[in-house]
């Protein structure tokens, strides 16, 4: 059985899991802990230099990296076009990636500035020990910020949400394209950094608060309602 390594609260992992589930691909899931889990991931990948990130899917003798390629792998495994035309979807996935990069930087910086969020970042440790390690965790989170800061552009998260709204209005189908596809999955998770869904698992409630953007939640209430309407498509059982 395939093995997916990811972070349960990560929009990128949520994209990958949604695609795998919708295509009926069986897999085991393993939670990744940034930095602490990196040596084991590098060993499994056989990669000792360069950047590594999740989600990563180990399928047979192969490795599939990144949510877009994992989704395409899932569609190939299903043997049909249930996730749509990936050449057309690439345009929308690029919008999602640009918006999520900006959202990630905002969230990381919010966590770095919040002691309670830092303490939640190592749930494996007993609570009394976490404040003592706070400076180390803050240094680690800031290193994560430096790793991804070059991908962040001011206003890009909101711009991606505006593009999603325009796409839905232009299609008039309730989906970005003519029918449900991976484009909807990829763009839907932009809302994870607006108002996280109740079932999303975070290290703690302060982390959940860091992901929320009250102003965007008010401005894009229509998109949050649209997201709610996609729940029947969370598995392969929805009508196609």
C-alpha cells in the first residue's frame, strides 16, 4: 500500500489526501513533524542535500512529490478523468500555489510571534518543558520563514481568492471548470487560511487561530459557502 507523508493541517497535504480519496486510492498516512522528522524523510528519500518538503507519496518503488503530481498520480491510478484535464488545471493550481505561499508566510510569522503557538508546536513534549524550549522553537519557525519567504508576494492570497470568485462566476457551473475537478480541490484549500474547517487537525487551538483571517472571512463569505457545497465531493462516491 502507498504511504503518504504530510502535515494534517497543511493545505498542500489536504489537496493530496482529497485527490487520493476521491480517486479511491488506498494509502497509509504518516504525520510529518518539521525539522524533527526531516532526517528520517531524507533517509527514506535518499536525499541528503537540497530542500525537502511534504506531501510525499511513496508508491511501490516510486516517489511522487507535491500535491499536483500526487493528484495526477491518483487520477492515473483511477484510470479515468474524474479529476479533470490536468493541462487546463495547471493554470488554476498555479493561482492556488501563489496564494498559499503568501498565506503560509503570514501564518508562520503569526506563530513565531505567539508564545502559546510555539508551545503547541511540539505536542510530543510534556507541557512544563515547552516554555523552556520556546527560544529554540522560535528559531526553528523563523528558519522555516526564511525557507519560504521568497515565494511570498504581498496581497497574493487575496488576489487568488478574487481569481477563484471570478472563475466561479465565469463558469456558472458551481465549479471552476465545467464540472468538479482537481482545480476545485486546489483552489478550495485557499480557504484553509481564511477560516479552517472544524475537522482540520491542528497542533492546538492557538495554531488554528493563527490560520484564521477574520477580514478575509468577512470579504469572502460566498467562497466559504461554496466550500461547504463541495463536501459531497470529499470521496469518490459523489456523482460524476
